[in-house]
C-alpha cells in the first residue's frame, strides 16, 4: 500500500525526521487558511499516489494570496495519471542549496533490504549514471552507527551534513523496519544553507501482507469501481486498453494468455486472475466483472481445471450468460470432466477450445472482423 | 547448497491439517501415494483428519513418525513461527504453501535456513511433486504429472501445471516439478534448483518457467554460464506483453523501468545457451530437440573474462 505524501511525512515526523511545516487542505477555502497559517511564499502540492505529479503541474510555488487561490483551485481539479487530486498539502517554501536522495528498499535479487543514497536527487534521480547511487545492506536487526558512517562516507559528506545524514538514515531505516515498508524514500532530501537536512517529499510503500500487524493503516477503497469489485473477491485485476478481456485462474497462466493475444495481433482489455482454484461462484463473479469493462468486445477465458471439476466452471459460465446478453465468450477449459464441460457449453453461446492458442486466436479474429 | 527430497514411503507431516485446505490436500496427497504420517495443529492433538493422527506440536509428530519433511498450510501470520517450530523439531525440508506472507518474515525464514541447514520451498508455492517416488508435497493436480527425466522449476503455479500437462501429453515425464513461489523473494531460488538438478542423474533436461519481475532468470543465466551447467535447458518466460509498473497477479510479477522485463530475461537465458520457448505448447518439441542434440551439447562459454 502506497501512502500519500502527507501520510509519509507524518511517519517521518513520528520518527524524528525533519519535514517542512505543512497543513493538509481538502478544499479551496481550507487551502487559503492553510496558506494564511504557513505564510507566503508557499508550495501547493497535489496529494496523489500516481507518479509524474511534478510534470503534470501538481506542485506549484505561490507568492501571493491571489496566486494561491487560483492555483489551489487548479490543482484540486487536476488529474495525475488518471487519478483525481485527493487533497492539497500546503507547505512552507524551503530554500536549499542541494537535493540528495535517500531510501531503504528491498533488493529482490540479493534477498535483503538496502539503504541507497546519492548526492543528487530530485527529478534527476532516474537519469543518474550508474555508480552515482551508493548503498549499504540493511541487516534484519537494523543498521548500526558504523553502517551509517560507511554510507555517509560513500556519499562523500562531511561536517554537519554528514552527522544529520547519518541520523536521518538510522531513523528512516528504523521506520522502514518497524512499520514494515517495502520502500521508504526521501527524494529530495534537501541540504539547507546551514548544512542541515530536510525531507521535502516522501514515498512510503507498506508491505500489504504485513498490514495485519499495523491496523492503524487502512486501505483506501480504489477509485475505480471495477477494481473495488475485484478486491472484494480477491481477484488480481489490471485494466488494459485493448478489447479482449482475459480471465483465467493463476497469475502465470493469465500472463501467458495475454502474450498469446498480443502475438496474434490483439490487445487485451484486462488481466483478471481469479486465483488458483476455479470454483463456480468465482468464475461467475469474474465474468460479471469484465462484462462491465466498456472497452471489452470479447471475453477470453483460460481455465486450467486441475483438481476442480471443469463442469462446475461450465455451469458458472452458462449461468452468467443466461442472465444478460454479453460479449462473445471464447473459452479454453482443461481438466477433469472436460468433455462433459464442452458438451454443457455447446449451444450456450460460448466457443470452447482445447488449447489456449486456439481460443486466443479465435478471440482475436472475432474483434478484428 | 542442495537439498534432500523424501524417498519413497518416507513419512511426511502436514502443518495446518485441520484447516479446510490442509485437510483437502492431505487427502489428495495420501491418495497419490505419499506417506502422510501425521498432521499438526496447535491445540488440536488427538483428532484425526483423513485417518491421519493430529498432534499439537511438530515435536510430537516428529517423535511419533520420524518425519523430516513438512508441508505447511498455516495462515500467513503464523507461518514464520510454524517454520521455526518445524526446524526446531528436526524438519529438514519445509514446503510453505501459505500466500500473503510479509516480506520480512520470508527474509527471516531464509536466515533460519542459513543457520540450521534446513530448506524452505516457497512461500506461495504449489509445492513439489516427484512421480517416481509417488511423492507429492503440494497442491498440484497429479493427473498432469508423469514419471520421467525432466526437472520442471516454475515461478508460477498454474503455468507449471499447464507445462507439465503439455510435457506429459508429449510423452516427456518429469523427475521433479517444483514451484519456487510467486513472491518477490523465494526461500529457495531457481539457481538453487538448478544446482539440485545438476547433481541428480535421473534429470536429463531442465525446463524453467519464469515470468516478468525481479532478476531471478538473469541470475540463473549467469549461474548456467559460471557452473557450465551440463544438461539441456529450455525456458519459457510469461509476460512479454505486460505493461510496466503494474502488479500482474503475483506480488513478484512487476516491471520497474527496464528491471524485470521479459526481453532482458530471454536475452540473458539465450546468451547462456538455453533454448527459449515463446509459447507453452512448443516446450515439449524443444525439449525433445535439445535432448537429441545429445552429446553435441556444448557448455556455453564462461562469463568470467580470462
């Protein structure tokens, strides 16, 4: 679960990491009284979870009340990566000489957490040359003072900046460990004229699987009603922009089905993994869900039955089809009792195939006609 | 570092056997011919599930049966402590079916393995099946698997079944099929599976089912080169058409920038001399062809410059 910037900064404050003075505003008038309180100049920042906020105009410096009013209204109406601005963070403008980068994140390949840092941060961080980013591994019990010296030296810091950096690093790592973050990132970590450091932004991603130990964080319901529906059933669901809705049981199986659609020149309308099993009620729920996708013209179902009786799956398909007319359905159903399943579906408006290739090809042909 | 899989009729235990899922699969494992000798659920000692006695602790179950391997169906919040208990009671092989395990609990299980020499497969794995031993420590549909010479290692569950099914239909049985798990971090890696396969004479060829996300396949490719892996290897990577920065079902299946793309994995594996299949259905033919190359198979060049 990704936290909003303001939530991440609340965590930073809790762990003693310095952040600029700020106030959260839900609407224009709250934004104006926040500016009043924080003082001018101030920075107005859209609270969204999508990346590319700066480029989309979601961060703006305001110098006058008029400007603040105009910009608050504009940013509140902004969409970043399809996502509405949920709130504004009004923050004191912070003068600084340098922007650094600091994070604690999982290195999958090495199977350990690492602390990463760089002398240059901000939006340039992605175009940094290899080697500009330095790191130390993070032991499961946490970083030691020695580790913090090692990283600070690698970055090339000295004096007040070095001591502040080491302190912030240890705090950020403790936050990452105690709150069970996948990622805890400060970018930019600004160096002020006096050498002190302040966290200008936050990017905190919590480990969803560890949320049972952290009940204080609650998941926001997704903006997209179909995603909400998918979450209710525990489906993995990703909207895509093509016209072939792909449904299957098992993430790898659905991924491989998307590849087939693409190889045949088609474009998938979604990825929907209904989970390892293939119980009838789940198949039904998945079909009802993709029926709501406006861009889906055909539905491609790939079920590898395994220990599930495929006749159950077929009954589910038939049941949903009888409720309302829907897009053409192409299905590959394999597993126990597959002949019976095919017989059940003949005449029910479902084209059933023996292999995923045949089903995918037929689905793609149907939309390109 | 390699690991021992139970022999024919060697006793195994099921942790979490009184759960709906644990009980269902204990029965299926028994019917496959695996010696499920005991189940464990704290506080439920004295019961029986599918005729299998249930004990309150792994220690009791181990003392009564002599089992050294366990399959775990316990809920995610309890997995780490269940694994610690199992290792403490002498289990050497743990198959963790449990999904949604916190990443730091998985990292702690990796350390538990390093310190004890025990082996955890998973979490979020379909498990292991070895048809020649009638051994099933997993949830896979057994009709898709037949005895033979292929070692099948997969990051995905259903895709492993799909590929096994295609191999079996193509008269290519499996010596072992093992899912490493769909999480970002696996306690047993594809690379470790390859080391296992290198040492087992019954394995004639290896099939790897990878997917987007992480760098397990790239590391595997490096390992093939460094160890001059001596057997034919066929790989398939799911997710060539997947968009970036979206979790595609598995927590581990996500591309960031150029990290974790199918192109990178396919290129690395080809570079290492592996044959890469573009669809699951062409895997059997490629396995057959790479085998018939037989003695002509030459180990790829070393990645280390002289």
